[in-house]
C-alpha cells in the first residue's frame, strides 16, 4: 500500500490530474483505509485531494488552512499561482459559468430522472452521468463577440485561450471550447456559482445561453 500511495501522489504532482477511472484513482475513491492514509500524507504537506462526482478527474490542491501563508506571504494576496493575468482570470470565470453551470444542471436533472424511473434498491449508488455526456462546447467566435473587447481584444483573447488550454482548464477543437480536466476541479462550485447566479454575470450568462446560435443552451 505504501508504494501505491507514493505512486499516486507522485503522479498527481507530476501530471496535475488523473482520470478517476485509473486503477489507483478508483482505489482512492472507494477504499476507505487507502483514502485515509492518502489524506493524511497530503495534509502533512499542506495539500488536499480534489475530487467531486461531477468531474471525470482527480487532482491535488492547497489546503484552505494554509492558503493565507501560501498566497498571502507578500504585500498583496496572490490572485492565483499559475501566472494568469486579470483578463485571463475573467475569461476563465466566464467559460466556467457557461460550461460548468449548465453541465451541473444537466447532470442533476438526468440523475433525478433516472432515479425516478428506477425501482431497484441500489439506484442511489449509481454514478452521475459522465461529464462528456452532458458538457457542451462554446464557439470561440460567439464568446469573442460577447466578451472579446472587454477582455483585451483579439490578441489578448487568443493568448489567454491558449494559456487556459495549456493549463488544462479547456480543450479546443475546431474553434469550439470544451471543458478541460481542471475546469470542474480547481474552481469551487459552492462558492462561485451563487456569486454568478445572483450577480451581474448571471444575467449575461443567461442571455448568452438563450441565444439561438449558442451551443451552451440547456437541453
């Protein structure tokens, strides 16, 4: 077990994320004793395992208890530790809102529909619908038309998309932006979702999702 723990932690640090269907990842999510030892080792280093049933991946992050000493060690609190500029962070939040919010709605709605149609006693144990089944893409042209000028213009927009892709937040195929491995892991849904839904960005996101040409409208 010790070797497997070392291997899993080393892989998480080296690769930044692991598919939850990986053998060691599955063990971390299903073996209580293994998970306890994993959490203890990560906590000893100021880290925590990042996983949720809505994401197809697992990763590691900074423990909330040490965030201040890590990100607030200088005169100003670091906004992030991945060298994202302010317009890059704004673009990331917008993409998260347009992809993760509707994805979460679809996953929960489909799960509730499936549970209502099932009568077996083990229905609660069935996994949530996979992310690729419910996650939609955003056309880059539509995103730029709505937010490009506010995010620094064409050059900054394109540069920041490239950075977000390299960091694993998004993937890009045929000028369409899709969810990357880190998008639903590194951003806390419970904290950000209410701010977006109840804030000014909520109206903007709602209008864009309702556009006839948008690929992020609800199914």
